[in-house]
C-alpha cells in the first residue's frame, strides 16, 4: 500500500529533474550559439586598420549590415554588449596547415597544377577548434612548395554551424603555388637546379598562353587566378620578378629571408608579400623585415603557420612586427584584409564593412597586445566561441 | 721664496735636508689638489638624479601617477608624488612616460649561445656565459630586461650550478656582470628521453645524491676514527712512558693495547666500508694490514675477534724483539676518504645552502622530482613543468614553486615532452595554490629579450578577474626577485633598492611602446636610438 505512494512522488521528482536538466543544457547550448542583430563594444577595427570608438555593428542573415553610432541602435533589436572590448574582423592565417597533415604535395610530378590542398584536409581536426579559440576564422592552406607548380590552395572558414568541424570552403581553387628554390629540386626527376626550375616555369607558362596545359595555368596567365610564390632568398625573388613579369600584380611572394635588397625590388613590382611567422628566437634583422616592406609600400600579409606554431602565433607575429617598427594599422590589416586579398576572398572577409560576412572576433583589448583575450568569435553571424564557457579543459589534452 | 731658499741653502749644510723640504712642499700641494679633486668628484658622484612626473608601476602592485624617483649612489632614495628633492640634484622630466623596475628573467639562456655540454655538479654556468655578447645584451635591455638567471643547461642529469647576471652598461670591457655565482643547482630529468632512458637518468641522479650522503658519513667516520686513533696513541705513549719508568721487560703488558684495539673496531658501523673509498676487493687485505681501522669496519670484522686473527698471525711471524715496530703497525693513522668534488656540491644542496632547480616536463618526472626532494630534503623549484597542471595538487602539497617557460608551443609534434602543453598551465597552478614564476624558457638565448611578451601571453590565458592589468610586471620584477632570493636588492621601485629602472614611452603592454632608457645601478645602460640626453 505504502510503497507506490512513496515511489510516485520520487518518480515525479526524477522526471522533473530530468526536464530541468535538459532545459538547462539546451539553454546553454543556445547561449553559446547566439546570433545577435547588433554587437556593441567600445572600439572596432576599421577597414584601414585603425580603431574607431563608439560604433555598433548590425548584422542580418550572417552578413554585416551597417556600422552605426551607438546612440542610433534600434531599440527592438537583439543587442549583445561587450563593454570595453575591441571588435575585429576574424583573423586570417595565410600559411596555415590546420587540418592538413602529412606532405601536402605529390612530388612525383614537378608541374602539378591539378593538385588541390582541399584534398588533404581533415575537416574534423581539432586544429580548427584551436584556431577559432585564437580568433582565427579563416585559413589559407597551401600545398607544400615542393614542386615547381605545386597546386591550388584551399581557403576555408575554421568554424561554422557544426561544432568541432571546419566551416564552409570559401575556395577550393585558391592561389596557384609556385616554387623554384632548393625544395623543388629532386635528384630523381627534373628540375635538379634553379635554372631548370625557372626554365620549366617559363615553358609551362608559354604553353598555357598558347592555349594548352592545365586550366589553372591558363587562368593564371590570363590574369584570372592569383599565384603564391615561395621565396627563401633574394635570388628567388629576383627570379619571380623575371619570370612573372606583367602578371606580378596577381602574385604574392612568401618571403622568409632577411635580405634587405628585396625590399626595393618588391616595392617596385606591385606584388604583395607574405611574411612570418615571427618567433622569439629570430634576429632583429628578420623581425624588422615586415616594417621595412610596409614602409616601401608593399602590401604585407602576416602568417601564423598554425598549427606548426601555436594559435597565438599570428598575433605574436603582428606584435613583434610592431615592436620592430611596423605601423599598428598596417599590422592589423596584415592579419585580416591583407590575408583576404592574398587568398582572393577580400570581397567577403577581412574587414568590418557593410555586405561582408559577419566573421568577427571580440578581443578584450587591441589584438596587437599580447595580453588581450579572445572573448567571443562569430562566424557568419553565429557566435561559435565564448570565453566564459571555456572554463574546463579535458584532462591531459591540449584542447584549449 | 727666493730669499728663503737662499737662507735655507745657507743655513743647511747638508743638501739632503733641502731636498726633503722641497718634497714636503710639493706633497702639501699635491695633497691640497687631491683633496680638492676628490671633493669635487665626490660631489659629482653624490649628486642625486630626480626622474620626475612619471607614471610608476612599482612592481609591488601599485601604480603611482605623476610621481618622482630620486636616485643617489646607484640606489633609489625616494619614490612618490611629493618627494623631497635634494640640493643640487639633476632633474629629468619623464612626463607621459611609464617607469617599471628592470625586468628579471628567472629562467634564461642569454649569453649562453656557445652552449653548455655534459657537465656534472661541479660545472658552472658562469664559465659558459659570454659576457662580451654585447649585441644580445643590448637587445635584452631594449626590451627592458636587466637581470637574468642563467642555468647550467645540459643534457639529462645533474648539470652544474647557475648564475645570476646583471646587464651592466658598456664599460668598454664587457656588458655582463655576474651577481651571484651559485644561484642554484641545475638538474634535468630529461623528459625528452625514452621511458627507459628517463628511468636511468633518475636512477643516476638519485645515486649521486646517495653517494654524497655516504661521502659525508665516511668523513664523519673518519673524524671519529681519527679521534679514536689519536686518543689511543696518546694512551699508548703514556703507557710506554710508564713502562720506561718501571723499566720492566713487559711482554705481557705490551699485549694489552693489542687486545683492546679490536673491540671498538669490531663493527658498529658497516656503511663505513662502502664510503671509505677503500678501493677494490683485491686490495682489501693489503689495506687491512696497513690500516687496521679500515680493516675493523669490514664485514669480516663484524664477528669481533675474527678480524684480529690475521694480524695475530702476522705478528707471530714477526720477530719478538721488534716490539716498537709492531706497535706502529697496529696503530696506523686512519685514511681520509678521497675528496669528492661532486658530493661536496650536492651536500650544499642537501644542507639547504643551494636551491635545486629541476627541469621536468612529464607528470611522472615531476612526481619523481618531488620524491627526490623528499628523500634528500632538498629545496627544489620545478622548471618547465609542462604537465604540472595534471599533478598540481601534489606540487601544492609539497609546497614547491614552479618556473614556467614558453607559453606558446607548436601543436604538431605529438610525442615530445610538450605533447600535453597547454597555455593554461598557469591558471591551473594558480587554482591549486601552487606558487609559480615565469621566465623565457632557459634554452633559447634570444628568447630572453621577449620575456615581457611571454608573460603577457600567460596573462591573456588567466582569468581577468583574478589578475590586474599589470600583473605580468609584478611577476617579472617583485616575484622574480623573491624567487631568486634578491628581493632586498632588486625588483621594486622603492627606497633602498638598486636603481634598475626602465623608462617606457607609454604602456609597457602596448607593442608600439618602446623602451627609451634603462638604468642599471643608477647608470644609464641603454638609450633608444635618436633620443637626446644620454648622460642624464
């Protein structure tokens, strides 16, 4: 007689507890994926790289709708306030290898324009979560420059609607990668030398101009597809300038050397340069290169090389470049819009401007300051990272 | 003058007295000149410098706006908004600038670019330190670093003692001065090695400490034995003198000391055998014959009279008339254990005279380090401690401090000692109540200059509510000097501290800010290019 009367309320309690628990969980899940219509913070980064005060960003269907003065925020909108924070466009790492493991090149064929970096991507790799937590919302993944024509880069967003997975593929036919330095010379196939590599590039470009060869090469010589050239030394830069000639405005040079002779060469040739990552063990000479190139009028994009370097590497590179003379606005552009230009997606990401994708990072302070925290990350208007909800760490893992 | 000279000449017969008089005059003149110059120079030296109207981050948690610092004799005399400015002091305006104490790298490799090799406990970091690496020092000063701790960096094992270096202004000869020679004993548990190598490394380190303990025991035993020997010698002499007095053919009496001797020898301590440095077993009999004290401590001697028997045998062979010679054989002086330089250093660590820095990254190695500290009562500080967050409670319980290195590391080398690296290590240590400090990582000579950036990155991963904006300055100044035991000298902008000061053009956390001037001991050690007024 008594047994059921006790067990019924207990069961009721249990059910109630389950419902409350489920509601709580659902509430949190929703909370971490907010899609506000207006984001308000003390400062935001303008397309020219400066920080502007007292503006609000309105968002509609995943795009930035407008930048309005804070006193003109529409009352009825769903507003998220971030106090003293700084809102920036999502950071772009132009030399990332996030999710791309192993050798991202097939070295058997020295001219391999058909190779696509996208084919080596693991979209579920935890690198993407780390990238998001560091404020990197887009990555340019290049084939390893081990071939004269190494293939096409991929441009991906690092997060999206599905948790723990890279977001949309922005381009699977990104810039075509060229190289003619020692990394492309092999003992068992041509080219075996710098002269051989340059001759090979001239030859395939001639063919492409005459309508034969791979479509990507034909697009490149027609000025419809950009290229990325890996240059370890000044001699490679000179080679690139000789070989590409009138196509140079479509070329970005990845320059890892510290020879200041290239500064003037690059400044005169209208190419953009990719510099970095910078580490604490580099010489003053190397660390001053980004500033020198920017001063010479070269559009500089900085690289973080995540995950070979940690997630903070991109901002560390920018911070070191500024400490060694780079103008802060140029440095902020170098980790956002300049990267977007190199990747050929500057019409969609890299700046806070009406019509651009709402890929935004909320920093506690100027992103060039290394003590600035990532407070929240939005991709396509959806908040996919919130620092307040990252209090626990899986034991023994690097998943931070 | 002329007249007096003439007079003197006339009066004095001996030319020597005239010369000596002139000497006195010149001496007086010299003295007056010397005193005058010394006073003048002394006034110059003692003239105080006042750096006025700066924002001061004291390093002790305070930020004072529009304050002044008075420097005299290389030290800070006064700090504050309304300081009393001494008479004839030089005033330098630092309006709009920020002043911090000189930054201290508690785990650096600055000036160690030549590298260190496989050393032992007797190796010294100062020997590997290149005090003429002026460009590197200038780069460090340019980022506000004035003092570095450099360890004896080497492979797995005990690598030697560390030094604390002050980056001093270019005096023409060198740019680095050793402040403390043996700041710590450097041990590396070799977390980068394979499991079996790590076991061997730890066993070898433990053995070296055990050897040091045994060495001390053997020295103590030796002292005891020596005393015993001297006592006996005195006793015998007394007896001999008595015998001579009585003038008897005392063959029976003579035996008595021989009988006595085995009893104290008869093995109250067996350990002495290992530590005595008595050499290989083949020599044992030889030593026994020559050094009865050593013999007495052998395992064989443990059964009392046994050890005495061979001696008796020897004696039986020897002619009876050589009594005195027998006596001497019997009471040989005990042998002092061979000097063990490694053990001497390790004993200083055991005696708490030398702190022990143990680099360990894997959690198992960290626990081993704690066990080593417990076994030999060592004052340890953990270095690196990549996986410290996994064993934070154990570290807190042992009350051991941790020195963290690089905050950011590569994410792709999955099977190194850094495979579980997280840039949130400091946060977990703080929560567990572990004291921690941060350096530049101790292996990269160039990383030392970016000590500030490294600390700022650590701060970015800590809860904003728990740490102030300038917490990283405190870590690199006050906390660092406390860790190095130098909190009475450096690490604070406060009276009586050495005037190691950095003048920043603005907020030190802003990468656009530059270091304009650095003072070390009150002397200008760095002046940013293009800035005037270098002398101050």
